[in-house]
């Protein structure tokens, strides 16, 4: 369906043109959402930053979200259906959530180098990811944004999601844009010809180019593929 994340981001940007006059801020979910968000931010144009969220994977199935945690969000979102069906213990969830919060702190230092997140007060915020499967990660990101109370309007923009998940996520934001909601769904990566893992160096480089991050020697040396 999409050649790569760049193509998906440009297609999303065309659907989001009506927000250009709102002077939005684009927040991408790292790492996969950053190349998509970069294209949206470039096209509008808008500043690019991150919203750091981590999936709490199910035991033995790390790609299956049993829950999710986000920076500056005090509680863990639990995917009750997955937890119930797999019999996942509370102790496992707490241990894995702690591990993912540590990863959020690592990425905060790596990507931002001490820089504070972009201010969102009174702004239209466009939250971007490269795709949605269970929706747990995006849902906790939307809840974190809503709980902060800073954004005037929250828009979710995602290339692909299952129909039922897309419909559920619409209830957590002011507007949602999905390029495709196929059924049956499968995995997000199955809708991209190139779904190569995004590395930290690419995230840093794109943040710098999107005016959402500080200059760094590592970022300057990296040239994202087009």
C-alpha cells in the first residue's frame, strides 16, 4: 500500500492541508512515526517534536501490547483484553512498565539533549505514528495530551489502522485521519514495501531538520534516505 514511511507521510500531509492555517505542532511517536511526522511537518509547515510513549509487550509476544506508558503520564494504560486472554500478572506489567519508563528516559536524553519539549499551550497538535495495530500506544499518547490540558485541539494522523481500532481512537481526539482501515488487518509492516527499523540517528537527524531538536555531530553526519 505504501512504498515507505516517507510516502505515507506525504500522503498524510495532503489530507491535513486544512490545518495549515492553524499553525499546528507535529508530535511523532518514535521511532517509526518520526519519518512520517517529518513529512507532515515539512509540508504544512510546522515544528516537529516527539511524544515519548512505550509499549508494554505481552510475555513471549513483545509486539503485542498489553499496555503502554508515556512521559509525564503517571499511570499505565492496560489493554484489558490482552491481559485477560493471556493471564498476564500485575507484577509482570509493573516490571515491564518500569523497564519501558527507563527507556523513555534514555530516549529523552538521547533525542533532546536536555532541551524541553515544544510548548503546546493553545496549539493544534497533530499526533503522528507509522501505523496502529492494537491502538494501546496511540491511546495512551492521546490520553497524555488530553490530561495535560495544554493543546487547544488534538488531531491523530496515521497511515493505516484496523477499522475497529480506528473507530475507538476517534473518541480520544478532536479529529482523526486514517489513510486506510483494511480488514483483515494483520501487521502494520505488511502495508509497507519498506518497513526497515528506524534507528536513533535518523530520529535525531529528522528532529534537527524539523527544528524540534538541537544540532549534534551524529545528526549532522546522518542523511535520511528518500
